[in-house]
């Protein structure tokens, strides 16, 4: 299955009482359905998945799958600390109708996780999974990198469809693309390098910024594949700044704030993450005013 394209790494809205706001999440999806994003990633890093109980995680997956329009692909974040729980979650996602499972590296016992541990983990998940598996390396949050050599070995498994690499390292992605089987699909998790990732053969992006600016992120992918490279480069330059000031500097709170500015259900992150201070909001409004003046005045 070719699932090339741009996917918002969905946020998880919470009610004033602190519970998962499934209705708000589905309202967001209904708006994303009208854009050119390829599909959705539920319960990933941007979705505050590590903050969710198992029941809340199931609520999120169910809400996203039910709201996704026909033709939009759905990817479920199913990675857990144990192989057994990862398999259980992956099968649950498959039963709901998800197309792909995104499996982050386990990380709590990282001093003991050598290459053989990770390779055994992913092969075991892929063996048991009813749907294709997408490897997920997010060293910024996990402190553990799924190395290119490990990814290339795992790319030999027929049910491991690709990788989301959030390192932003284009050389590393190039090594993966050059060495993996021809249908292995590589996605960047960094909106700041979508254009160079596509230029070396990448298949798209799974992006926090696409939850806040889905039209812009999808437009970059479309411009590149339409051969409008100068327009694509110009848009990429703008998204480099937006990605740094919204995502890198402010994290999930920044993404949710831009969503609020644009009429989505953003809201606050879950404690111990903190809401934005006013000076951060002002900086973000400055960025948005360059991209969408009306939203920045809201």
C-alpha cells in the first residue's frame, strides 16, 4: 500500500474538566476532511499519547476512525513499553479499521535496549500485526534513536512498511531510502525539512504543524509533486520559521494555540505540560500574521 502524503499528527483536545473531548476531536477531523491531507495519525506524540489512559487512548482512536472521511487513510499510534501490549494495541487498531500502526521505540530501559532488543521487538509486532507497521524513531522525546542500520535490517520484514524519522537529519533519511527495499516508505516528522526529504525520495510527512496548518503543509507536498519547485521552496522557507516558533519553541501548547486562532478545537495541554505565556502567544501571532492575517487578528 502506498500511503505517500501529508498527515497531521493529531492533537487530543480536553474538556474543561480534563477528560478527552471526543466531540471536539471529531469537529477537527470534519474540517481536516475538507483539506488535501492524506489522512490522520491518532495518538502519536502530538496527541499526548503518553498522558492518556488505555481507555482514553481507545476513545481517541475510535473518534478519529469514525470521523475520517472515506479515502482518508488512518494511522494509529500503538507503541507501548512492552512487546505484548504493543501487539494488543495494534490488533485493537486493526479491528477498528486503521490502515497502519505507528510504533514508537520502547525507551524506559534504554540503557539495556541494544539493536537486538529493538529488532526483536519490531519483528515480533510485525509478525503479529494484521496491518502494516510503520517504525517510529523520536529521539528528542524517547532519548533512543532507531539507527539506520537497524531500520535497514527491519525493512526486510514484509509487514514493516516504512519509517517515520523525526530526527530531521536528511543524510540519515537518504541512507535509509538508498538502502531499503524499493517499496519501503520514509516519512519525516519535521515540517522544516519536508522539501529536502521529498527531494531525496521521501514519501511525505507526519507533522505536528499539519494539525495547525494543514492547508500549507499539504500545499507543499502538492507543489513539489506538480513540479512547481520554486513555489515549493518558497513555502518551505516559510514553514521552517513556523515550525521552529510554533512546534520547536512551544511544543504541543503552541500547536493547540494556533488551532484555537484558526477556529479548531485546540485548548490546553495536559499537566504537567503548561499553557503558553502571553509573550509566546504574541510571537506565534506574529508568525501566523505572515501566513494568515485574518487568523492572527482573531
